[in-house]
C-alpha cells in the first residue's frame, strides 16, 4: 500500500507541472477524486498498470471510488492475462447470468413486493464503467489448467460459452469490443448464430473474418449481409478464407457460357442486398486480405466492389496472399474506391517453401494501387520482387518514407543494388530496414557489398550524395563483406593488400557519418534470437566498431539512441564505450555487447558502473 501511495504522490507532483485544461473526463464522473481534480486523476491513472490501479483501490474508500472507473474501463487486457484472472471475470459474468435468469423466473411467476427487491449481482456495479470489452472468444475459452470450469458446469449443464458471450455483450450496451473473429467452420455460414452476429458485430472495432473451408459465391452474399451489421466505427477488417474453383456455384471456367446458378435462398439474398442502402465504414483504416491460390476462376466482382467501396477511408492495405492473376483487379478496385491508401504490406509474417508466393507481376500491380503514392512499403515472406516490381517502385521514390524487407525463404529477387537505389533516391525516407536474416547465414552473397554502400564517384573519389541522408532516422542493414587478413574456416574475403580491411571500414563509417539524424543503427542480428550461423559463433568480416577501424567518424550521429551489433565479431572495449557515451549523448541501449571477450567484459563493467542508465541486452 505504501509503495502505491509513494508512487502516486510522485506522479501527482510531476502532473502538477502540466497545464491542466478543464474537460469532460471519460472516466472520472464521480464527485470524489484522489487529488481534488478529475483532470489530475486522468494524467496519473491512465499511466498506471492494472496491478497498480488495483493496489490504489485498496488504500481507502475515496481512492477506491476514484480509481474504479480506470480499473474497469478497458478490459481488453484480460485477453492476455493469466487463466486465473480470466476465469475470475468469467465467474462474475456467470453469476450475473444466473442472477438474471432467476430474476426472470421470479418475475414470470409472481411480481415480488417493492420492499423485497432482489439483490444486485457483483458485476452490476462495475458495468457502468466498462467501455472496452475483451474478445469474448479468448475470454471464455475453457482452459485445461483451471478448476473453476468443472464447478460451474455442475451447477448448470445448459450454460454454454455462447450464452455467456451474448449475456456480457447485452449487459454492457455502451461498451465496444476491441477485437472479434468471425470464424466459419465446415458447417458453413448457416452454423453461425444470428444473435451473436446482431449483438457483437455492431460493437467491434477490429474484425477478422476467417474460413477453413471453400466458400462459394452464394455464401459471399450471406457474408455481405453479416458485414452490414458492422458499425461505421469499424477500424480494421481482415478477410482470410479460401475459394474452391471447381464449384458450380462459384463461377464458370474460361470459355464456359453456362449461366451461374444458385439455389433460391442464395439468389433471393443476393437480390435483396442490392436494395440495402450502402454505408461506408468511415473510421476504417486498414484492410487485410489473405486469399488462397486458385488457378482458373476469376474473383466474384460484385462482392469485392461492394467491400472495397465500404473501405473508402482506409489508408493501409495488407495483402498476404491472393489468387493468381487477380493483382490487377485488386489494384484497380483500390484505385477506384480507396483514394487514401499510402501504406502497403505484402507477403506473410513467415513462410515455407510450399506457401503460395506473391509473384512479381502481382506485386507490381498492387504497388500501382495508390493514387497518392506509397509512404510505407513492407515486404514480408514469399514476395517476388523483380523487374516489373522495381519499375513500379521507382514511381514512389518521391513519397516513400519507410521501406522494410522481411525474411524471405524461397522467392528472393530483391538484390542489394536495388536496396541501395532506395537509399539514394528517396528524399523523405526515414526508416530503412533489411530484416532478411539469411544475410547472417551467408555473408558473401546476401549482405551489402561495400562498394554499393560506400558508393563513391570513381573520378573524384567523393561520396555520391544520397537523397535520404538528412531524413533517415532508422537504419537496419547488414554489412558483412569486410576483407580480413586471413581466410576463415567458413569462407569470406581475404585482403588483397595489408590494411585493406581497415581502409574499407573507414569508407563505410564515412557513408554512415553522412546520415546525421540517425536514431537507430542496427548492423547485426535481431536481438533475443539465437545464433544460427554455420560457424555457431559470432560472424566475422564485419565492422569492428573500434576506434582504430574508424569509429570516430561517427561522431556526427548526435541523435543516436540504439546500437545493435548482435552476433557480430566486433572489437568494442572500454575506450570505445567511453567514446560512445561522450559523442552519442542520447544513447540508451546497446544490443549484442555480451561480454564474452575480455575487452567486452571490461566495457560492460564500465557501463554498468558509470552509465547504468544505458541498457545492455544480448
């Protein structure tokens, strides 16, 4: 208790330094306040964790009254909480459900006297404060580790998770849901409960529609009817399902002039939908598509035209998979209906050799789907990037602000000279991240070649100016082809003459030094990941990051906050870290300084003693 009180006193003293403007607080509607000002409660309580808020609520009655709205306002944190916390809340909902059920029976049999009003459930007093509900599917999913579920089942075998979902949503009528997954199993759309659809979809802010079976055109009409329940405040939509091209209800094959036939129910639904008044999701910012491969059948145009028309205000498009030959159609729909698109993500978070790739022609077509020009382009796994895509990418150099290349497995066509073109040609670029971790498996083939990165004019010997030099803030690349005195056991480049390695390093430092606004510089592997190189240890042929190799040239990076040298064979000692803290005054974290060598160990000890505020992470 004393720790919570001390924490709040410190926060209150700090909050008094702010200029407080009277406003209607979304939480503090009570007349009681911890510090006499609801605005001050907002400044403090919105920065505390749920655990700290729970402690504050136990200090005294006044604090309990003031903190309760903040403690119960956003319950989405329960989605990732422990089973104990989730089941405790489930118990509250279950008891409230039984309480309401008993009340209904009593009122149906005989109205109770006014002097004998039924008592309120424990959940009732918290309902007015609940503004954001957790995903009901994650909240009520049974856990094999809890002991509460069997006890509840014995009391009422008829109670299902679906009943509790509906009960919670109906009780919290003013609350919204942060996320919900509309999942279609092999029973089809007819298996869905219309009550859940009508109660939950109007509350959802982030909706995911998934199917594990082949959906047909008739069912797309029914899906359109369901999506019409969504509120105009929907913020993101994910469509993830499969098609079956060998389905008579789906479409006709090329050259087939037969009429598409549906059963009467699907036909009536399709016609009735045409009479529905369209309502655009005015708050929607992101549309994500993941559609399985199909060889012959074209996409049903009616449903997709309607869907893209609903997403007219979106500025983000995420396409992980689409059917072959449909990239042009998707891009055209985006151009016709989504004029605000400026962010695009292509490919999947992870992929395998069997996964369907986005081909070069598909990527090129999708890159042509922005009227304003892309400001953010993210390429993830299995994204083909060849001549057509590069030609389309050139059209967005003037607007591009962030370019990220993720891990690719089988389809890797983006070469380092192409990445160098992005760096040298984009005047607004502030983030450049090459996260292809295979560059650390084979340094000779996938890393930046030093000549491409140094990029000097052959006649004058001066660096060619790069358009991104004054704007770049985040740079994550691998430069691993630095020549060494001797050839290592796993290959590499050997010096052609003594001192060549140090000479090239100074030139690389010189190029980095021109990026004077850098805040993040990652030259090594992603932190917190195990080493997977064939050598089983640190990778050689990299920048040494030592003063002798030319580190002093980076004194221009006064804004640098993060340095990453994970899994690299650097030569950082006490002199180097002393130089870093002196020349990089904003430095707050160094990744990869693990103290394995004697020099690194001394450097780590010096930082812990003299600069404990700098975080060291392996």
